[in-house]
C-alpha cells in the first residue's frame, strides 16, 4: 500500500501494536521516537524509525513530511504540558495536509468537566483535535490488560497468588488488550469515511475482579485471589515511578471512579466492531500469551 502513516508512541506498550499491525497490513510506517537506537525491533519489522520529540515542533514537521495518516498517542509521563505537546502534533499534521488522524485518548473521556486534571485533560484534548482542521477519528479505550503486568500486581501475584488492583471486586470492566487496541486503531486509519466520529472501545468481556482471578487461576494452574487495593496504595507505587503530582492525580482519578455508576467501564462493542472490524482478544487468550511472565516465581526488584 502506498499510504505513509506516522505513528506517535510506537516505542511503548500502546503504540507498538499499532505499528506492527499496520506493517502486517502492508502499509508504509514511520515511527517517531526519542532515541532510534532503542527501537531496533521496529526497524527490523520494516518501519522507518525517525528521531523526534513532541516538544520540538520542527522535528514533528520533518517527521510529517509526505505523511497521509497519523496515529496519535500522547505519552502519559512526558515532561511538559501534554496539551501543548498535542498542539505541536496537530500543527504538524495540519501543515502537512494529513488526510486522517486517529487519536487514542489512552483512557475514557468524561462527559463533562470533573475538576480532576488527569480526566479533564482528555476533554480539552478532544476539543483541540476537533478544532485542528485535521480530519480525525477518536478512540477512547477503557483499561488495558497490560496494567495487570505492572509492579503493583506482579510481586504479590508471584509470591502470594494475589491479583491486586484499585477497582472494586464487584465492578465489571471491559478490559482491552493493547494488541486489540492496535487492531482497532489500524481499522480506524483505514476508514476516512468515519471522520468526525468518536468511539468508546473496550475488550469483548466485562469482567469483575473475581472473574479475573478465576481466569488467571485457570491459566496459571493455581488458585489466584483478587484483592481490591486502595487508590492510595496504587498511587504510591505509581508515584515512585512518575513523581508526586502523578501520584496525586492517579489517586484522585481512582477515587472518582469509585463513585461512578457500576457499568461506567463497560462497553458494548457490537456496534463498534461493525464499523471497525477487529478480532477480539479475550482475557484468557491474553493471559495465556503472557503466562511465562505471570508465572515467574521470583519477585522482580
């Protein structure tokens, strides 16, 4: 295929599946990363890996030359104002005459302002995209299954058989695999006729914490118990990696989610699959793929 697609965030868990899915479909793919020497897998897969930084508009202009479509994902922990970084990407896309930009919001967008910076930033981001003059599609994922591989989960899973996460054991969540999100992003990039649309997306199952534990138990061959940890405990781990402001934002966001309706993180994907064909990935399939990591007996330092 002749279209050249620029992918932001291709060096990370969310962006890499988009790049590999598009390469598998025969597209020409350009990926923007900070350090090209750290992403040999992308180069070996056939991507044109270029160096750039969301904070450097000129680097984005260079990366956008000759590009027809863009997959946009903002790094959660990037230094600087994330909306200013987004504006740079939108400016570069507009100047390059990009035919379609697909935005992954990396989480659900609230229906109205909440007063919480982490959540309201997505509202502002969507407003910017709509006002950019660039044809666009917006995808809003629920929660990634890959979150269950984090350092707030694996140590206790390995040592105690406890799957710990800051969501009530009885709240259903349409967990989505990053690979499935990559498929949905690729499908959206192929459908400019859907420009102007926004889709809430999730995985094929709405699972409670007890459901997660049951499926993990079956895959791992031992009893796994789910435990709903506090937002503060979760935030403390995240704060060690991302700093005190991120910790405060995360705690506030998860506290707010506790007050949300019981089905707030449940998405019926039937209508979305009709417009964005993608092969669903169940939690069982995902956990089986990641079983070697989930089974490790040593606690990582």
